[in-house]
C-alpha cells in the first residue's frame, strides 16, 4: 500500500540528461511511468502503457516532444492526447495516456502519483541538493529487494549503527544508548540527538589526526512516504555532556536519501552525501559517498533478508524492544496517511 497524494522521487536530475531522446522507464508506487525531457528541457512523466494494446511506450521513440508507440505507431503528445493513429483519420476521445505532474527540486525529480487536482509543491520534502553552491555533495543509487516500510523504519532507528554498521560507521554502543529527541510531524518524524567521544569511521580516519575523537550532532527528518534527510555535524570531542557539542566544528554534512517503492518488493534508493564548502577537505566528499557504500550495502543486505523472512512468516514479528521506539514512528505516520486516504476515498 502506498500513499497516492504524495511526491515520489524518480531519480537524480542528471539521470535524465545523459542521452538525448532517452525514455526512462520507472515503476513508482505500483504504477508504470516513463520520463523524458522535452526540447525545452522540461520533464514529462507519462503512463508507460499504450492505451491500444498495453505496449510499453518507453520502448517507442521520441518524436518532437511526443512519443510514438513502437508497436502500431500511435503518436501521443506531452499532454497525453493521441495526435495520430496510423491507418485511420478518426482519433477516439479515449485515446489518451495519463500525464503525472513532475517537478525538479534539489537535484531530484519528483512525480505526483495522486489526484492532479490535489498537487501541492509544498509537500516536496526539504533537502540540500547537489547543486547547492555552499555544499559539495556526491550522489549514488542502488536497488533494494525489500518493502519500503522496512527501509523507512531502518533509517529512523539509528541504534542500528551500533550493530549493522559495526565495521563501517558505528563500532560503539553510543547509538544504542543515545537520548533521541523525537518529534512526530504531520507527514513524518524528526529525530535529534548527540553522540559523544566517538572514533572516526574507519573509511575516513586517514583524513584526520590519528586517534581523534569526535562528538556528532544529528538532525534527521523522515518525510512520508519515503524521504530521509540528515544534517550531520562533527566536532572535536568537547567537555559538554548535555546539549549541543562544544568542541570545534570539523565537518558539516548533509545526506539526502529517497527510498522510492517500485512495488511491495523493491525500492529504488537514491542517496547523496557531502560536506559544506567551509568544512570540506580534499577527497572527503568522494570518501563519504564512495567510502560509505559498504555501509549503504549493509542497509541493503539486512532489509532484503528481513523482507524475505517476513514474506515466508508474516506473523512471526512478535517481539518488541526499547530501541524499536524510533523505528516504529515513521510506519505509524505512514499508516495514518494511508487510513486518511482510504477514508477520503470511501467518502467520495
Ligand atoms: S500497442 Fe501501442 S499502438 Fe498498438
């Protein structure tokens, strides 16, 4: 189940620039969508299904700003209306394909999967993107064979850093014992916490003085359905035991992560990470995005294995522990939004 009246990330904007006339197929929240750019650079998100015999329009060709189906040659404009049917002059009224509202923001392409009369650009989650002049952010992508609920629960339960990312990001029980200030928002959850006196992650240690310890101030916001934005600031280990760190700021970073569900079994995971211009050091943004993939891959392996087992044993997830609290909040907000949409649909 997926919220309908919501923006879903369809990828990084540069994914749609590489090849002229490229048609990019996506499955988003259970629907088949094809994206392309018009001659003026504007994006079009079109249902990837010909109304004639359901051929994939992404297997067709771009003609001007329209798409010609590769099976029997029907031509559709960027407004979804059929312009031409080879072999006949009459074009039936219903010869149309659905067009989805699409917006580019913060380096991501967003598609509105719901009622076009309810489009609300204000619902696009806040993020610091790779084009921001004050930041050096790198981007990447991976597909994950899991249900998106498991990813949004995982991303908000940062106690997992102690365990899943023991060898890459964690290696200390500071995350398990962190005191998290958690705020439930109308469409998400924000978590704030500080961890103190940590060693640097192994992949970045060579860039800093040997044996250096740091305090880290985390501000994390998850927006339903599937976006997770992290503002992560590292300081030299200070003397404060409560409140913000009081050491020297050595690293100011943002990471934007979108875990777009294709369907119940797959997620397209688009992520960025990098540093502010003021705190970056040579090679660090590349180290974060390329040194961290083992950590991102750990976030792939665990939810994939979980989902496989949950499908085999749907009633087997009975035990709760204290550290579930943060991870359970985002699925609860998701359920509230799904229930509200279902109630609105019933009322209509
Ligand atoms: S399936 Fe597209 S024109 Fe026939």
